[in-house]
C-alpha cells in the first residue's frame, strides 16, 4: 500500500468556514494571495441568525451561503488531525502550507445527563432546519439553557408560533448570566409578555423523547439543548487552556507552534487586561482578521502584528421586534428601548455579508 502524498498549497490554509474563517480568508485574498478554506459542508453558516431560522421568524435561506461565494478555493472535508503546517482530512487527504489558520468553532456542551441525545442542538444550519421542522409540528417546546442562544430561540418561537407552549429553563438564578442583571431581567420580561414559562434555578436531571425532568417535575415538550458550547480542541492535540480552547500567543499563533494560527471560538482569546473573551461572532471576526493578516505576514517574512481584541458588547434579537443590547454600562433593553436591538442585529448581519461577499451579497441580505 502506498502512502498518499501531501498536497502543498500556495497560500494560506484556513480550517473552518465560519465567522473567523471567512474573515481570515478575506484578509489574505484582499492582499492578493490565495486562501484555501477547508470545511465539512462547503457552506458558511450564519450562526447569529440560526435562532431566528429555527424559531421561524427568519426564512431558511438566511441560514447559510456557499463558501464559493467567499473564496475560489474551497476544499470540502473535515480536519481529522493536524501537525504544524499540515492538515489531514477525514478522507485521508493531507494538505500542507507555510501558514495555516484554524477556525473550527465549537460544539454543544455534552454533560453526562441521561437522555441528552433526545435533545436537539442548535449550532449549524442543518441543526436549525431540523429544529424548525420539528417546532412547526410541536405543541410545546422545552429549551434548556438561558444564555444568548436559548433566549433568542425562545423569543423567536413564541413570536412566530402563538399556539406553541414554550418553557425556557436554566440552572442559574437569572437569564443571560454573563450579561448584567438588568438585561437578564428585561429578557425575562419580554419573554414573559409573550407567554414563555421561564424556570430559573432548574438543573436538568434527565431528558426523554418528549420531556425534560427537573427535581422530580416533568416538563412535556420537544426538548432543545442550548446550554453552552465547547471547543474540544484537545481532541486534535492542540495545547489548550482550562476552557478547552486553544492556547494562542499574542500573535494568535498556536503556542509553541510556528506556522499555525487559531481564531474564533476554538481559541482562547484575551483582551488587553488578560481577561478571556467570550465566544462571540464579533470576537471571531476580529480574531479571524488578525490571524489571516499574520498568516500572510509569515508567508512574506514580515514581523507579526500583536492582536488587540476587545469585546464591545452584545446585541440580541428576541424576535417580534424586541431585543436586548449591552455595551459596557449602556443597556438597550428597557421597554421601548428594546425595539432598537433587532434593527442593530440585522445591521450587523448585513455588515458581515457586505464585508465578506461585497455589495453583491446584499441580494441575499437577511430579511
Ligand atoms: C444560535 C446561536 C446564536 C448566536 N448569536 C450570536 C449573536 O447574536 N451575536 C454574537 O456575537 N454571537 C452569537 N453567537 C455566537 C457566535 O455565533 C459564535 O461565537 C461564532 O459563530 C464563532 O465563529 P467561529 O468562526 O469561531 O465558529 P463558527 O462560526 O461555528 O465556524 C466554525 C466552522 O468550522 C467548521 N468546522 C468544524 N469542525 C471542523 C473540522 N474538523 N474541519 C474543518 N472545519 C470544521 C464548521 O463547519 C464551521 O463552518 C451565537 C451562537 C449560536 C449557536
């Protein structure tokens, strides 16, 4: 049996075609070099719109677009293993490059809860389509996880499907625990006005095909799992921080490696004060741009740029023309102010489309 030869690409190899991936590729392509994007589906999922797609307040066409709209060089496949500068796919092909950017995102957390597999996840366009079809025929839905995903999904389902009973549960004592207490309270108010049954301090014991059990109480409905995400980067042999995200240096290079950078949810990014930044599209876009630029500088033999990443705030769309935004001490979530964030959320999604696909992307702008 002969060993397959590695395929050397002339440019930057980008693993993952999500927010960090397309922005890394864009930095490279705009400088006149080729960016080869490896992705399992060959499509870019608009993850920030998936709650609206699954809940039915946005059309299915908002969920994803072909990566060939972003780059001429798309390789359909999934990274199975990596060493510095060489990526092997699950079909056995190995690609090598002088600079690689890993942006493989994150997957839903999977704690050991009995029956967890019965709960539907929401991370990819395929997840959103599956969930949308199930919600369309459901009479009740039980969403586990009161973070950004669960809150946006509960809002969308309740806005679109008035006859569906929606329960949103979380183990914490507030919704949106990573945000300010007032914002979590306003989320509960908006969802409560729409008839969502918000259950806080509810740790799930067991999940069934059509039920979720909490401390002996059974909540009937389609179970949905929205209780956080993990990078699982150690599965690929990367050096990781305690969070499971890749340990990167100030240039977003994998620590101790020379030719491989990492950006987005998969990597542990920090701000100027050394605080770990949240998994967000906004950080993934910033980090993807820096990693793409540094990959290019490495190819050219230039000195690398230090990453200066910052978390500017959250903008969440709860459907039904209501939402929440928080920029440091400034919040837009009180009654009437909560009309503004859905417009901002839409504007951010359109900006992402224009930046990555040019003005031509506007024909596919989210509705
Ligand atoms: C429902 C939902 C709503 C959200 N809403 C917001 C919001 O409103 N605002 C906000 O800022 N953030 C939001 N987030 C978080 C945000 O979407 C993520 O932080 C962002 O997508 C991270 O970008 P990324 O490029 O790191 O990962 P992703 O966008 O997930 O992209 C990762 C890519 O890597 C590919 N990939 C995975 N494994 C492999 C492999 N082995 N080989 C090759 N490719 C691989 C995937 O197919 C995918 O295309 C939301 C998240 C969810 C789930």
